[in-house]
C-alpha cells in the first residue's frame, strides 16, 4: 500500500495540512504512521477516511461530531453550519472582537476554507447586511476581522513555494469578496497579491504574474466583453470570477444564435 506525506495528502484531498493536523491532534480523527524521522505518513485508507470526513463537513456536520459518525454511534445533527454562524454572530453582538478572531482562527483550522466561507461566512454577511443599521455595523466589524484573517493566510502562503497570482475587482462589487477569495486561494498554496479596491478600467498588459483573477459582479458590458476577449487574444492569463461568470455563460448560447 502506498504511503503519502502530509503535503501530498493535502494536494490529493484539497485540504490544508494545518487542518489535517487539527483533525488528528484535537479530534483524533486520523492516526497516521510515522517515518523514521518522525514525519506523518498516510496510506490509502487514511485518504478514504479524509474524504469521508470532508463529505460530512460539507453537509454541515460539526467537526466535533465526526468521530462518533465514523464509529457509527450517533446520527448527524442537521444544523452544524448554522451553529458556527451563530457563534460568530453572538461574539459580534457582544462586541468581543478577540472572540471573533479566535473563532475565525479555530474554524479556519477545522474546516476547508471554501466550505467555511460558502456555508458560514457568506450567509452571515448576507444576514447582517439585510438587518438594518445596527446589524450592518456588525457586518463592517466582521469584514475588518475577515480582512485581518485573510492577510494572515496570505502571509502564511508566501512562506512556501507557490505560483504568484494577482487578485482584483473589475467594476462595482463587494470588495470583501476579494479577501474571501484570497483566503480560499491561500489555503491552496497560491501566493496572492491583492488590489483592495475594484478598478473600472484595468491595464494588465505589463503585469508579470502567473495568473490574474478578476472578480466581477453582474452582467459584463459589451466593452468589458471586448476587453476580456482582447486580453485572452494577447495571451494575458485572466480568469473571470464572481457572478459575471455564470451570467456570461448563460448568455453565450444566445450570442451564438444571434450570429
């Protein structure tokens, strides 16, 4: 049976090595072997276990309950994500910024970044953004903590080898989404440089980066579509992110029929 290092397992399963260590040390979910030098070694059974854990987590099961699920001794709770969301909301309502920071770090160790952001952070931001001035203030406080957390994730990613990527916004958008995307990409080992404010007319021709991630919301204007096509024709490595991707794809069949 093949043996894999923690870095190899992280790449295979799409998960941060820090999270794997937390699952082992704090929750006893994994029992890797050790090399003569003391390094963790995982086999194919461990990889299957990790994928099972991820499937439970993606369904909203709290990490603390996963061990009992793996052992078949309990039924899953249906509200794991909402519980994490409520913990963050309570800390914000109590003006406990230190607790918010602690929770973001704790949840960041326990859950894959994409799952955490899609199932906890984005729903909480939406909830706070539609609840009047007092809750909107809490959303701004949360955004500050998220930006701080993103910077730590970005700095940690830069300590290891990785491709260099520029992340920026194009046109009117929620700029906090850039920082959330930076958290996700940093966990993947990407070295992120980020423009904190969106740009209306990006000039990309002289940038020396492996890839440009361009976040855009809403339908692209004709000028934007032409500009995107021009960048691709020039070989500029631009990848579109945000709701514009889905809207653009939905329009493509209609554009083809009209030609």
